[in-house]
C-alpha cells in the first residue's frame, strides 16, 4: 500500500503526456471541428527532427525541443492551409478520410526516409531524481510535469489574454458571428492547427526516450490521447488535462496491479464503459438534432 | 411514364449470373494457367483475393451502413488467430475453422457494435481504432493463447479432408469465398436488410420512423462485416501457414481503409478495384514498406479532395446503367 | 381511433406543446395549423416518439403509446412524412419507398442468400412500392437516386413512403411546401384518396390549397389549442385571425 503514492505520481507523469496529446487534439477540434487522426504521425515527424537536432547537430535539449515544436507548428499550418481548408463543409467521413490519409502518408514518409529500426533517443535531461518521502520523481517525470505546466499555462494565457486566443474562442462558438466581427477565419484556423501539431511534437519528443524512436512510436499514445480527450468531454482544455492525468494514473494502476502488458486494452475497455454511461464523456454536452 | 415501372419489375432479379461478371470470372478461374502455376504469383493473387473479401466487408460497414470502422484489422486478426489456433492445437479442418473464425469475429464485433448506437462519427472512429490496436496488443501479449510475438504456425491445412495448403489450392478456395461474398453483398444490397443498412446511414430519424430498429441494425452490420473479415483472416492464416502479431495492426487497418476509399464507398466493384490497386502498390513498393504507405496515403487524400466517389465514380461514368 | 389527452412537451424550461387534446377517427382529412413555432411539428414528433412526452396520454385504438420507442410507432399503424423531406439520399426512389414497408416484411439474411421465400416477399413488396410511387406521380423516377431528385420530388417521395404501408393514421408535415405547381394537383388527389381509406393529419401553411380537403381544422398557438372546427368556421374565428395577424412578441 505504500507504493500507491509512487504509482499515482508516476501515473501523473505519464498522464502529462496523454494530457498534452489530448490538448493538441482538442485545440484543433475546437477550432475546426475536425479530429486530427494524423496527430500521432505528425508528432513522430517532429520527434525525428528533434532527434536530428540532438544527435547530428548536437544542439542542446531546449533547442531540439524548440525545433520540434517549430516544425510541428509549420506542419500544422501547411496542412491546414493547403489541404483542410477545402474541407470545411465536407462530411465527417471525408474529413476523417483525409486525416487518415495524412496519417498513412506521413507514417510512410518517415519510414521511407528514416527506416523502421528503432533508434535510441538520448536522455533529455540528465539531472538527478527528486525524492519526496517514499516517492521518487525521475528526471523524465519532472520534465513531463514541467513541459505540461509550461505549455498548458502558455496556452491558457494565449486563450484568455490575446486577440488570437479570443479569435479562436470565437470561431469555436459561432463561426459566422466571428467573421462578422472581423475575425480572419483562415488565419485563425491555420494558427490553431499550428498550435495543435506543435503540441503533438512536444508530446512525441517527451515520449521518445521511453518508446524509442520509430515510426509507430505514437500509436499507443494517440489512443491514450483520444481516450483522455473523450473522458474530458472533447471540449475544454481543463477537461483534456484532467482526462489525461486521470487516464495516466489509471493506466499505471492497471499496469501495477492487474496486467502490466494489457493496460491499453483494459483502459480501452474502461473507455467503453464510460461511453456507455456517459456517451459524451464527463464534461461534454449532448448535441440534439432538429427535425 | 409507366414504362420505367415496368422496367423495374422486369429487371429485378436476385440472380448472380450477369453477363458483365463472366469475363472477370473467366480470367480469375484461368489465372493459374496464365501465370504458369508460378507459386509466388499465385500466393500474391490469393492474397489479393483475400484482401478483396476484407474490402467488401469494410464497404458493407462503412459504405453501405455508414458506420466508420478504423479497426477492421481487429476482426481480421480474430479470424486469423481462431483458424490458426484451431488448426495448430486441434488440427481442425477449415470447414470447421473458418465458420468458427466468422463466429468469433462476429462476437468480438459486439464490443464496438453495441455502443455504436450511442457513438457518432468521430467517437465511433476512435473507438474502432482503439479496438484494432487492442486486438493487436492482445495478440502480442497473451502469449499463453497466441504465442506472443513468436506467432502461430499452422499444421497441414485441410478443407473437407483435402490438403489445400499449396498456393494454387488456397487461391481457388479464396476465390470461391470471394465469389460467394460478392453474390451475398449484391443480394443484400437489393433486399430489405441492405436497404435498412442504407436507411440507417442516410437518416436514422426517418429509418426509425419506418420501423427500422436502428441500434440492432448497426450491430448487425458490424457483425456481418466482422464475420466476413474473420473468414478472410482465416484464409490468410491458411495461405501463409504462419501468422504473427505484426501482420495485424494500424498499418493493416489503414490499408483496408485505403481500399474502400480509393474504390468508392457503397460499391462492390469499387471495393474489389480498390483492393487490387492497394495490392499492386504494396507489391511494387514492397521493398520499402514506408513507400507504399506514402503513396496510398497521398492517394487517399487526393481521392477525398478531388474524386470523392473513387473508382465507383469512374465505373459509373463508363457504365451508367449498370446496377452497382 | 387516436385519442390524445393533455399532451405536453417541454424542452428545458420552454413549453412547446401545452395540455393538448386531439381526437381522430378512422377516416378523414384533418388539419393542424398555426403560426410558425406554434408547436405543430413538435406535437407530431412527440406522437411519433422522436421527443419525450412530458405529460398527458396518447392512445391509439385504446393502447397507450406515449412511451414506446420511435421504431415501434409504425407497428401501431402510424406513419409520417417530414417537414424537410428526410429521404434516404443514397437509395433509389423505389428503395426509399420499400423501406416504408420494413415493418411489414420480414426478410433478413435470407434475402442475401437468395432464398425463395425472400424472393416472393421482395416481389410483392416491389409491387406495392411501385404503386405507391404511381400514386404520387413519381413512377418515372423509380430508379433515380433520391439525392439527385429535385426537392419537390423528394417531398412527394416522403409522402409515398409514408403511405405505402397503408397505415391507419398518416401524418403529413407540410407536404405541399416545395412542391411545384404541376405536382400539386396529383398530391391533392392523392391526399383526398388517402382520406377515404384512413385518417390523415396534415400540417400545412398553404391553407388555400387544402382548406377544402379537410373536414376539421385544429389551430395551435404557443402550444395551446385555440380553436377547432370545420374550415369555414375556423376561417372566421377571431382568435385564429388574431394569432395569425395580431401583434406577437418574439417567437418564430
């Protein structure tokens, strides 16, 4: 029983990644009503950029992370501007198809360019661990918390106190009215996608030392990210963060006490249970259809 | 004004033999001769036939019933493992193992089919995606049942007692199943149940007003689709003689997805054509796995943006009068 | 045949239908009218169980149906068309109408297998469906995809689909809206014929088209019944005139 605090803390650290993943998905969804199934793949591409910066260019960790985030941002903006803009009025199915196509294409491109052999990703921060009583906080855990805190904080600041944030909130609520107020839909959407994919890049970079660098590295995290987003109601940032942290803790509990290797399956099963009871997640709203 | 009605009465038939099918069927039957019984080509051809069955199963679910499914590889895997394990452990004949594969796959579909009523669009996509990944994880980790990453090796594959392990034999077995699947899909589309699937896809509200039980219909669509994919999985296990978890997973699901998107939703010919294209690209780009994904992924994006009806749209322009 | 007592429908705090009574016999054409937002479609939705009934009872031939699920409504002999033609876009017109027979046919997987009983049922169903299309003058587009039909045809298709199952009560929600001049005549005849064999409850704004068809008109305003009687009397009723022309605060 004494290990429970440790499990919870480690779970929270793992959950920070899920929270970041969910945040990226939600930022994009709120702005454009599109679920980016390629989120994981885009993150992987950014992780490879970071790897390159670290091992070939020998840049310090902070710059490598910045490179990944910048790359992710650019990728998100390009994808939105060049491809998704045409799909604003298309059906859910079509939007899903395009993001899945991107998933495949990016995954394929990364595999073709860099091969499928897993590469070791260098330790990001080799400071020592912190100890709080019986709980050990490994450098990786601290880093996860720190990055989540920084990015989530930055995101909140952006949304609450900047014009861009206001614009993004406006188009989430009522696109037509927002445009009447002078919000540039195209610019806002592009930036939303940029931010969302940048978050995916950050997630992947944080995950890479553990999962090793390989095209499929984000497959599981993508699922966890979606689970977190759904649990959080697919709407608010706080929902996404809480969802991610909760999923992380539950996953770690399952790994320790139930079945270390089937945790994703079990978490998935739990998601189905949640959806059965609350089809819109915990913080979501029911959407009615008018006849 | 009445002539079209008379036309409709006359042309309706639940038959399978139609002139346009004879040519492709003839080629398919004669294929082994055409490739001089080359075992490698026959293996590839058999694999294509098997994937065509999966494409049809996915088209039934996504195209006809409008249910997004990003986990078809999960049903495929359940069928493959069922057949392989029954064969390896109990030496069961395909005549038993394949129906068992279908049944288990259909059963597993309840996991996603049951909540499908309450889940719309994105959520269903995410749940089915999770399903596919979960099945792959179970295949990898539940070593007691599935041998984990070592995979399952099949013993002699028999159908009604006859050894059909060779690519030539499996090609014909798979082809028979494909033809049956085509006939099944064709008839399904033109009868009450197929219409119910399409009704649920197009307007759940109107469908329930007509008495269609929407939740049950969605579950049934999942079950039938899963059963077909499961049989295909069993056929693949029999063909390859060996299966391992890496054969099933997100990549496989994405390939199946590409088949029906490129082929055009709600089209039998489209699904088969899509499977053919994906198979060809996979073969050509086989050297670098990533390349085929890149090509197909880009194709999907282009198709979705510019040719939303896929191959089906192209076929329709060539033969506007043909029914599906 | 149909007996509604005290039916109320609420959405959150808003009362859309308020203590509404309605009786319909087995045959005849009856109209439900009222200004926009009066609650007419909401009532139909409640009757067909697309939205919950907050209070009151709905009895069909003595059986309480205010609790059944939407797909069971047709088993009690109630069929409907929709304000915005909810056709099955990916199906042909004929297939659309065939779905209207779903509750009266039984073929399932046996149809996919091509079994003889399935074929027989299918042939019979197609006959009925074609006749329904002829009723509304759409037989010439039987094989056309519904999504490609002009909106007026889609509305007619919606009606044909409702009538094909020969229901005891058919609910038509603004069937004439969007229908072109040429088709109005056919539709009027169709409605008139239907009224001889079953009960037809019609919501309609194009009052001139249908006032002479109806045997009784019920008027709703703000969810409440404000008048009920033969068309001529309703036309002169001061409460009705006031609700249509008078000052109203806000709702639409």
